[in-house]
């Protein structure tokens, strides 16, 4: 995520928004895109940020609360409550986000006008100065608006769940959209935009295929193809047999009257008509001989095989067992722990630990790098309900570093390791959002295992009994990078 600061942001929570976006890092390892800080899609009404991402656009608008809160109840269409006390904003506003939602709608219309087909457009209502937990109704979470206190974890979850286009936009489309939303933004080189996850070409540029030289030559190939000259040569081989009987006919013709030489061809044509079938009959018999020989060989071969197989009954009874172990590879993708099934979706391992992490976990790995990180994603079924599991096994040079890392990862809101299947687009169907996931971790010598489990689809809660049981069962799953 690359930040471009254009103007002063209007709210007090703006600094937290900028810090949360900056924590996502440069490039597309975590979340790619360009964040236009202080942009004004609607003239004269700046917002905290407009984030142009490869698979969507996010509008971030700040809302300042009167005081910090431990719990904020924030329905979009109803009154808000902070720690049980109602929050009133103005005389006509239902809640403090009413004006922000109006501005979001205006910005959405502007983006749709300047960039038709820009993909999903989501809105993030960033509240502050501090809120430990924000509760939104399930119906609101199914939409395109998220209310949150901006941290690395909450911002990451929101960007993943709201930017859901099937394909990334191209570099040129990103440039056009950024130029329309922020004309004062500096030009961005193609290498930088490619590094942020934008594609080199858009889906509506298939004209390149027409420029293929092979396609241009194709219309002339059937006319000059040498195969058409060779194919008639094959039937030309058959005429030689009638050419051989021609000489005797010519000898018989001159034996008759000499003057009518011109009339000799008709009897010559009629004469070979009689000997013609003879060579054809001979050719058929000649062709049937190798066929009969081949048939005889096949019969003998089948007889030999049947005798060999019938003479060794013990060998035939011993051959079936090998297929049974051949059907046993599925165990790596399934687990019988508490009757919970796990199906592998992705697995990989490398040494770029920090690039696959976020939040405090990423900061820790940047200071103390690990030796290897193994990641795996599983689809699961818990009590008949679909769930998604993400596992990370982080290995360190010594146990002291492993212990310190586990303490940071176990801290709520301290970040974690990104899901592999989400990062590599290997989920089949809906992509899970690991927000409110049940969490488990374990320490085995120099390695730390981190588990997150969520319902698919959500929402999920960390203390859900089914998710907790699935997370504990996932501690026993093999992770092969």
C-alpha cells in the first residue's frame, strides 16, 4: 500500500487512519494499492482517504466521538450507543455517521461517473479517539460499509472483505482513476503500480491476439499447403496395375484390321475391363493374408497369456493388495479429530516471514527474522457448518526467540500471519474473512504454530464453541510446505 498525502485530513482520528494504512507496508505482499490521503472526490468535501486497490476502491471517512469507548454499538440505520449511553449528533441525524454516509454516497456516484466499471466501492467509517470493540448488525456487515477503529488488523480485514473484484484492474485504469480523483497527485511509474498488484493489461484489450503473425498467415496456409499435393499422389499409385494389362490389349488390337487405328482404343478400353477384376481379386487375397496372420498371432498371444495367468494363481491373488495402499493418500487432507474433516486448499513455505505478516507480528519478524514460515489453508466442516482454517508454523533459530514471538502473537489485536489461500486466490467460492476468528497457538521447541478458524460465511466470534473446537483440532494437522 503506497500513501500519497494530498491535503490535511479533516478529523482527529485521521492520524490513526494514516498509521493503519501505513502499517500495511509497501507492495502487494499484504494489501496492494494507492491511498490518496486527504483526497476530495466531491469538491470542497475532503475525506480521510480514497484507496485505489487492484480489486476495488475504498472511501475512508473519519467520525470523531465525544469520548473513548470500550464498546460501540453502531447500526447504520439506528442510534449509536457508547458503553450503553446513546450518542446524539445534531438535531436531525440518526447517528454520528449520518453525514459521513451522505458524503460516501456522493463520492461513490463521482467515482462511478469518472470510472465506469471501477469495481466494488466500499466505505470505511473510522471512529475515534479510541474504541476497543465495535458491534455492527449482521445485515450491515453483509453490505459495503464497515464501522471500525482504525488499526492494522481492522483495516486489513476491511480491505480484504470489501475489495472483491474477480480480476485486478490494469495499470492504465489505475492511472486514469487516480488522475480523476486527485489531479495534483504525482505521476506513478508503471513498475511501482505493478508492484502494488495492478495488472499489466486489462480484460478489455483482446486486440493483441489479432496481431499474432500466425493468425495473419493462416488464410494463405490452406492454399499452398504441400499436403494437398501429396494426397493425390497416393491414389496415383493404384493406376499402375491397369497399366500392366494394357500392353497385351494393344497387341491384340493391331492383330485385327490395321486401317482402323483410331477405333483401336475403344476395344482396348473394353478389353482391360475383363482382366481388371482379376488383379483386384488377387490384391484382396494378398491383403487378407497378413490380416489372417495377425489374427492368428493375436489368438496365440491371448492363449499364452491365459495359460500364464492360470498357471500362477498365487501371483494373481497377491497383486490386488497394492491398490489398497494406493487409495490411502487422502489422510493428509482429512482429520478424524472429534469427527472434524479438513480439506487442503493451499500450502507453501519460504523464508520471507515479515512479508506475510501484519501488525505487531510483522514488526517483530522485521527485527528478529525467522528461519522458515510454513502456511496452509483448509476448508472444514464443523457440526455440519462450513468453516475456513488458516495455519502458520513459524520456525526460529532458538527457543528464546520462539517464546518471545508467541507472546506477541497471543496478544489480542497484535496482528498475525496472512492466510495463504486468500493471498494466492486459491479459495473455491466465497473468500473467508478472518475477523472475529477463534485463535489457538502452540510452541514446539523452536517453532510456533498459529491457528485461526472462522465460519464461511461469517460472522464469527473468538469464543464460538464450534470454532474453538475446530481450532484445537487444527493444532494436530500436518503442514507441509
